[in-house]
């Protein structure tokens, strides 16, 4: 399972006859590798506007760029307008850009950039990393060279878990090393390791040299049986701006197949065949039918169930006006987080960053006796 990860540890090579063609991150931005002075960097930029970002390979942290065009020249300003900052002036070359970087103090360094070209990935590379290689080369290059460190082994509900961490970011998650069929375990572990690397990417995207930031992430297995599995990843972060953020993301799996489960796979209260819709982390995918179901059928039904099961909690008056969670309104329950527990499905209401504390409900469990009356699209053995 980890061979693909172990191979994802080489030094970034910039020139090789076997490399693929030049890469574009999407339709508007291009990715370049090269040097600032003598230091290797990776830069992603919209050549029409100059907006973009770059990182030093040694540190991997994003440095945001805003730009203008002066004829063919790109003038890139680093950081924000609250303080003096470095800038780049770049002229196009046949395979990239060439120019100068000037610090806020006036120090000048040469910049040489070529369009990024990546070596093909080995056949056993983690699918998530293959996706980055093919579609998001900037993020692939950011992770290239990082290694996971093996941590403790844990027994949880009769299953053996092996923990792994990335030392620089301290992001960690586990693999399942015993229990479940080999195929199901491989699929589960691929998704767990993808989430670990997503956390590493989030750490480096959050960090910058102009604002004091923090990005702390804690992963915890919640429930594991022969039928289903849940783990929760909790993230506390401050990446600039006026507010910090708290987020809990659950990963839920069908333990028989290893496939990820959506709420509609487990519980369906609509008409017709249950929908199956998964949001894509790197794309703003949407489904109108799914959104309509959530707002028109799911939310009114769930609100009625919670008011019946937890009337005091749902209608509790706030201590202060600023802490008015309004659990008895529909908005928090249209797109809740969820995971399996011993007694039922734990639902976490969704709130904006400013009301993140309202997400922490210890009581909002939908009992399996209710869930089983409204089976979802996949047959599951629930308690």
C-alpha cells in the first residue's frame, strides 16, 4: 500500500528527456520551476493578469502575488499593501520567464523560470498524488520530496491502526492494517492517505511570512465495525483575516467495499431512488437535484425529528444574542457533517466561521431505529 507513497520522495528534477509536456494548472494559470537567485522555486501565475503565488522548495509556503502587465512584462507584487514588500519584473522567454526580484530593502536577485515538466509517476503511486500530478502540478511539486514518518500502532474496536505523520506540518492520520478484506482495506487506506496529504497541503497554503498563522489538525477514529467505519478530522486554523476557523470533517466508509459513503447512501427520506453525490475537493461541482432534495425534503424532515427527540436543546434560549445558534431553524441542518456512533448517526450542524462554536453539539444523534426506517442507497448492517 505504501510503495507509492515511498516513491513520492525524490528530489525535484527540472530537466529530463523522459519528462511530459509542459503543464497548465487550469485554463488560465501556468506553472513554472526555476530559481530566485540560487534558490529553487515553483511559481503558478495567470500570465494575462499576473495574479498567482509561488513557494521556495525549501519551505513550501505560499507567497501570494498580484500583478500588472507592462507590455509583455509581468510586474508581480508580493504580499499585501500593509507593508513594503518584494516585487518581480519578468520578461517572457521561449520557455518561461526571466527577470529580477527586488526586496523591500532594494536587494536584487536574478529570476529564471521554465515551464514545469514532470516525470511520469510510478504505476503504484497513490491515486490522489496521480491526480495532483495530472491536474494540479503546483500542489504536486509542493509535496514532492516530503516523507511520512511511521508512528504508533493502535488497537481500536478490534482493528489495528498504523499512524503516519508528515514531520514538517505535523499532520497525521492512520491506515487500517488488519480487519476488512484486502481490497476494501486498500480503498479505505487510499482515501485516508489522500486526506493526510490534503491536510499537509492545507498547512502550507495557510502558512505565510506576512501574518502569524496556525494550522492544527487532529484525527480520531470514531467507529469501526464489519459493516461501516468513521473517522473525524478536526482542524483549527488561522490563515489571516479577522477570524480563525474550526472545522470537523468526517470520513465514512462502507467496510465491505471500502467505498466512501454519503449521507444519502445511509439515509433517504425523498421520493424515488436515493441520490449519490460527492463534492470534489478541487472542483466546485454541484448538483441541483441534490441541493433541491436537501432543502425541500431532507431539512424539513430532519428538523421535525430533532425537535421531537431533543425539544429542550433545539429550543434553548441563547445566553447572549451573539451566541444565538438557532438550532430550531432549517439553515444549520441542510448540509450537516455526520458520522457513525454506537447509538446512531451523529449530526453536526453547519455554521459560518463567526458562529463556529455552534457546531459543537453533543446531543444531535439520530437513532438507528429512525435511520433503519428510511434506508439509503446502499444496504448496510447497522446496530
